[in-house]
C-alpha cells in the first residue's frame, strides 16, 4: 500500500458548507468508530459547527463505566486456590473488557479519545496484573479524555497501574528510580530530548519519590509515605526547591508550556487527521501551531482544541479523507457500526480477541511507547489475518440472519431505490458506505460488480427489458438471492486496499 504524503494545504478556518455524505462519514470514522447509514444520513446537511459541538458536548457529559464490585479488591479478596483465583481474575477482565468494548461502540468521541490516551499514557496489564488497578486506570482515562491535560497528567501518574508499571512504587527517597520521570518528559509531555536534560530526569525522580506499596507487593493501592520521600532541594527545569509531586507538575507546565502544547497537538493531529505531520507539501505544522495556541489560551483544556480542529477546513479537506490505515479495533468496530448488524456481548469480546490476533491487545500495547499505528498494522501476516477474520465475522452474521444483509443494502441505496433492479446502484452504494472515497479504479469497481452478480442469478435477470408479470426478475427488496449477493460483495470488499482505510 502506498504511503500517503500529506498535501493538505487547507487552514483552520471553519468549514461552512453543509456536510455531504462523504464528509459526514469521515467525521464519524475519525471521531468514533464510524456509524450506521441512518446516523450518517441524519448528519448530511448539518453544519460542522453544530454537529461537532453536539458530539463534543455528548463526550464531555458521558459518565465513566460504573465501578464493578471488585473495583477495590486486593489479593486478600481472591481464593487461596490459585486456579480458582485465576478464573475469577479472567472473568473480571472479560467483564471490564465487555463494558469498555461497548463504550467504544456507543460513546463516539469520549472513548475514541480514552483509547487514544491509553496508547499515550501507556501501561501494560501483563506487567502489573491487578484488575482493581486496571479499573482505576480506565476510569482515569475516561474522566479526563476531553478534560484538562495538566490535571490528566497529574492524575494518571498517581494511578497504581502507572506507579507499578513505571517503577514508581520502587522510587525511594534515598535510592531514586528514574523510570517514570524519564517517561513523564520523553513520552507524556515534551517529546524525546525536547526541553529537558538528564539532570532534570534525575532531580525529578527525587521529587516524585514516596509513593510506595503498602504491605505485600501486588494489587495493593499505592499511597504516599513521607518517610520514603527525598527531602533534598532539587533543581528541575531551572527551578530549585524541596519540590514534591504537585510542585513538579506546576514547574513542568509553567516552564515548558509551548513544548507541551506543540507535542500533544502534534499527536492529536497525527491521530485524527494525517499520520504525516512533517511533510513540506502541506501545512500540517501551521495547523499544529494553531492548535497549540488554542491549547495554551484555554489553559490546557483539550475540548476547545478538538472543537477547532474538527470544525476546520483542514479536517474536511479531500486530502484528509481516507489516509489513515485502520487499526485492528477500527477494522472490527467500524464493521459492526457500518453494517448495523445485530451483535451481543459475545461479539464484542470476539472483536477484542480478533484485534489481539493481529497486533492490538486491549490494555497491553507493545511497550511504553505504544503502538506506532498506521503502516505498522500492515504486514504479510497481519493483512492476511485482517482478511480472514473479517470474513469470519461476515459469515457469522450471515448464518445468524441473512436478511440483515438485504436490509443493509436497502438502507444504503435509500428509500427511492429500495426495490431497484439495477445492481450497479446497490454495489455503488455499498462501496461508498464501506470505503472512504470509493475504489481506486473503474476496473476495481467492475470486479466488485462481478462479485455481486453471483452465478445463481443470470445476467439477463437484471435487464429492465426482461420482465415477468410487469416486473424485472431480480429486485433488491424481494429476490431470494439478494442477501447472499450482499454477503459475497462484502467479503470481496473486505480484501480491497480501500477497505483498510478510514
């Protein structure tokens, strides 16, 4: 697959045209995990200003996943029998994964962002192995997803998942551990080598000391122990004093606001607009600078930056559409949303398991730097896995209820064409539904047409001149072969390069 060069030269000026189907679908693919035909149709004709505000406001108002009964459990709450304890832990993880998978499907921007932040403020469940820590971490991601970034950084650093993952619990005053201090600057706020020194890391590690486990290590929430805190004066980013955790956060955001704003806005840009933010053909850096200005003007509030970006001409430019490779979660969740097929919690868990098979394990990114995304999702093994698993899901939906494939096609073509006898109308509508900008060549479209015209339906049946009792012999709304044809077409499209894009 070719690498997309960012030639987008549009600005942050508001996009004022009424949204067409192409741009409405683009908005939902990026702000959430896509949407049904009905949702896209409802967005067509709306202004970007009104719709984006509605989606951001909805995200801000969304409550986190309710605390499960085990949210505060420690090791003492589990049975002494190791096998039984493992079974209970696995069941708890599946319970939370199911709830979070449904949140990704239902909550649009809020959990699109909570998922983004999980790959920014990375922890790995395999490392800390505690379900109560996991819930606390997910709760922090959801509460802060569109909130204040300064508050977010402060809160996420004190979650037990992060303190265990990056060795904060082993950061003693007389024996500092530099792991979290390094990632705080390098990965979470400033970017590698940007505005800090090795000495800043050493001194910061001292200021972050004192947050240690109580009693036995493992599944014990971390608290501050003043006896383990380094009380020496520390010089951090040029400021000297007996700094602790809160003062360190104040110094960081006071002394390096521009660096933080630019670093975070670049990550948001690359996630929501285009993976290439450095190309000289477009003006990505100008856009990022404008976003950073808004970020600073709003005291590091995330929502105003996203409102500005998602309402902009730059976001809706043709060069921004269909240039990001779907992550595994995008691949499967978008299929659920765009088909609008019936699914249950078992399906949600199946999608999470399938995503793990092709490189994206929920709550377990590859390392502290997270998944590098985009082209990293495509290699020989993963692309075959993407094809095969997509076909498995489609087959399951077909076996469960073939008629929902007919319904999908009728929704896609619209009321006026719901009983069409023209296969091109059906194929074009479905191609447009499942690919951001259609197929690349006319031959690709003809291949899709050939897939749709299964051997069971003679070519002449599609002809308006070939009728029986005043009607064509093939019609979308009534022909018994139509569900199979839509199913076969979707299987075909799932292997097309354009299907892998959003």
